[in-house]
C-alpha cells in the first residue's frame, strides 16, 4: 500500500492510461460516449471527485486544419481523436493524472502528488551486471503480465459492437504488448471499405508529432512498469546508437540478446528475448479485411544488425558527428512539416534529412538509420516495438530531443501539419487525451526525468601548444593559447573527461579534443568560437 501511495495510485488496484480503460469498454459506457470511471468505491465518485482529484469534462479536439497529405476526412476513427469513441473523460486537477485521476503527473509522487521526483535515464552500457539483469527481467515481466487497466479495440468503430451490436470488440494485452499495439495503431492505414485502404497517413512519424508521440509512448511504458514492479523509481535506460562503432553493442545476452548461432536472423536462445513473439504481424488481413491487430502473438523477433546486403547504406549506424550536427538545426520543423521538410530538427533527427538538415530522398540517418540497421522486426514500422531495442533506441532519440529543447526556443506548428501532427492534436491513440503541445517541454522540469549523456561536438579542436620544453603546460595556458580565455572553467571540465589526447608533433605539443567530447560541459556561447577555430587552420594555435 505504501508503494502504491508513493506512486500516486492511492490504494486503487487499477492504475493506468492508454487505449481504452477496461471500465469504458462495456456496451453501456461505449453507448454513453462518456469514459469517467470511479476512482473509489464511493457512490458516484467519478474521476476521484470525492477526493478533489478530478471531474468528468467535455473533450476538446484540435480544430486547426491539417495538411494536404490526408484526403479522406470522415473515414478514419483516429480523426479528432478520441471523439469518434468518447466525448467526455476525466479532467484531473492539481498534479493528478490518469484515466480516473488515480496517478500522479510525471515528475510527481506521494499520496497527494506533491513530492517532486527527478529520475536519470542512463546509458544502458553503463549499467552493472545486476542492473542489466533487472532491466531484462522487468521487460520480460512486462511482456508476460496482462495490462491491469487497458484493453485494445480489435475492430474499427463501425464494427466495435460486434455482429449482434451488443458485443464490444476488445482484447486484453500484456503491458509490453500494449506498447506494441499503440505504435501499430498509430501507423496503420486508413481502411476505406471493400478491401481498400490508404497508406498516406501516419500519426506518429513523418511530422512534428514524431518526437512528442514517442516521448509519451515511453513515459507510458515506464509508468506501467513502475506500477508493475511497485518501484516508482524504475527508469528506462538508453542505447547510444551513435558511438561510431557500427556494431549493435546492446545485442549481447546480458542486454537485448546476441545473435543466434543457429539462425543468423534470430536471437540467441541464451536470451529471454528469443522467447518473445510478435504482435500485429497480420498486416495483410488488417488492410484487406478491415480488421485491427488483436492480442494474438505470432512469430519470433527477427534481427540481423548491419546485415542488409541489398542496402549497404543501412549497414552502418549514425556517427557522433551526425548527432552533433542535427543538434545545430534550430527550427523545430518547417513547411510542409512532413518527411520532405528541410532545415527541420524533427525531420533531421527522425532521419529523412542528412544530419545537417538538408532533405535528400536517398538519405536515411539518425533514428531511421538505427531502425533500418536492425534489419528485421525493428525496421518495420507496424512491428518495430516488438524488438525491445526499440525502447532503448527511442530513449536515445528522446535524449537528443531533450537536448535540443534545452538549447532552442522554437515553436511547434499550430496548423497545416499532417493529420495528428498539429500542436493541439490529441496524440493518437493515448488515453486519456494529451496534446502534442503538452509533450513539447524540457523533460527535467516538466516530466521529472533527465538524461546522463556526453554530447558530441561536431568538430575536433586541435590545440597546438608552442614548444615549452619539458615544462608542464597548465590548463590555463592551453586555454589562453587557444584563445579561449573565458572558457578556462569549461576547458577544465573537458580535460577532466577522457576526451583529450596529447601527442608530440614536431616541436609542437598537440592536444586533440575528440569530437565525442562533452560539449555540454562548456557554456553554449563558447561552441561557436570553437567551431570557427577549426576552420581557421592557418592560425598557428589551431
Ligand atoms: O524506412 C525508414 O526510414 C524507416 C523504417 C522504420 C521503422 C520504424 O519502426 C520506425 O519507427 C521508423 C522507420 N523508418
């Protein structure tokens, strides 16, 4: 009970959000259009109103126009989400959150959700042996534990009450499979009837909502796992897929599973992930029969990192310089706010632009490249979260997003983005509704988590020190001779890390500061002088 209180569940066994709460998947509730479950046994206590936690309120849907990519208005259940299904839901007060206001907002804990929490998402490779084992166990438990609160629709709205009109079509899924299902649902085609469907729609990719959508997706899984583990501090780690190594360094049996010795596209039997079975594989059925992915699992995860011989461009992973470059793209997004937007940070980190932000249809970089590198389940949008590497790949993508948010003030498009991608759109299909705007904020202050990452710089700083015999060169003199007098403190920080290489070059001492150094150790104002220093190769000090 103590742990439930800390996590904000307030002694209520059913805590959660997303897709539809089981309490709202019954015939009468569906027909009422109101999803406002009771939090306590108190009669009439909808949304924890007796405790001042929330009340049942009208839903708001984004009225702004969407872009021209989607020409089938009226045909898709996800339009103006979630109004096709419900027009009233719980609106929570203060720091409460959840489909019946039974939880705390992200970043808050305690019985009254008044205690701020800051959790640190770490590099998965920095975890100890026991922390790795715990992560794997937790993911496997999530894969095998039924979701306590949420069920998924297995038919489009037109058929949701079944052939007799009285049998709501929903399935139970596990906690992890809900994570898979929501991603599938967001990318699925618009069913137009008679075996026809339209594929030019994607509520989670190829638009400004790419980063906000995946941020909420991870927060929801993390919270579900915290509740499952009864550990409010459980935190997902990240996979830095841009180290320059071009190998899947998390593909080991103590993490996401090594390659099987028996079949090169499968996961080693020494890893529990070899037992995982994919959800949402029957894509042909969904698109021709007009069905929706249900709770039935199919075949094993396939993965062949770097092994796509037919496509050499995706046999490599992004480099640290790619990350540094994309962080320098300042507009969040640019018209047409789509997968062909140039100079858009979102389209660059998503990976449809080159890392400097230029659109090139032949390019796959950063996030997209990491997916395609996996070459299997993790490289197909309707399936990718079935591979648990998805979680770690997206926490790193979210870390880049968060670093960009800290460095930039840019706006999220208000209108004319692809459907689902405007600022005020409720993120499909999360429940209760939450807008893109609400996720477009620095994580530490707004969601109670941060990342421990050493951000790369996009250049190598060569600092030549004039001959000084055997005299030890002080950090201050390096800084001064490099013309960085104001940055002595910053340089000290850098030098304390493992990113400085010292070598003798003729009579000169050369300090190479690697491009993988933690540029964030320096005040931002100092980044640009250093960048121009790299270009100034004639200067004897550089
Ligand atoms: O082809 C791409 O660029 C591509 C594949 C892929 C798979 C995936 O799961 C994503 O989330 C994005 C993505 N992009």
